[in-house]
C-alpha cells in the first residue's frame, strides 16, 4: 500500500492537470503543498513539537493570505454569487478548523500526527480538487474555448 503522505504521493497534487490557470494562485498552491510536504517529511515534527509549531504557524499565514488572494480573484471573475458564497464559506470553515487545532496544540492536547496531517491535507489538497479547480470555468481563456 502506498503511503498517502509520501513525497511521491504529494507530487501528484502538483501535476499540471491540477493547475487553476492563474499563475499566482498556482504558485500559492505549490507553496502550500510544499509546506505540507515539509510537515510530512520532517518525522520529528510531531504536533506538540516546536518544529511542528513553526511550520504550522507559517502554513496558517500562507493559507490565510491565499484565501484573501483567491477571494480577490473571485471578485475579478464573473462567478455566480452562490458559488462564490459556497467557496468563501469553505474558506471560513478551514480557517475555523485551523484556529481550533491551534488552540488544541497550545493547550498541549494529545493529537495523533496522522490525524493532524490528514486534516491539513484536506485543507490544502482536497480543497483545491473540490473547489479551486472550478475557478478554471470562469477564466476568460476557458470561456473563449468553450463558446
């Protein structure tokens, strides 16, 4: 069985078929996956370790900045209001989960490394696959090709 957190497995998420088509957003996705890989490959980075805390803190700032940037992109595109609202709500849910997890970590709650990595993977990879990929449909180039 392949380890879903192995660097080789993470590389599939950087495949060009998963690019959104907005270079700055694609770069941010790459950077977020790189941070996730850093947590995965740094085996001494356990949820209550200082090293994990440093990476997790950087990741939280990157996620926040990315969501702000992405929401600016939504406003620039002709996306339906309900789709924008759904996407922004997902961002809010992820940020709320980040805050709750951060509080648990600061309180020294015992957390399984695999559970924490699974959650972070959902925030980054699953979010791109389930939500961000749809941004392609509203880019001018995509619309021109489909008309």
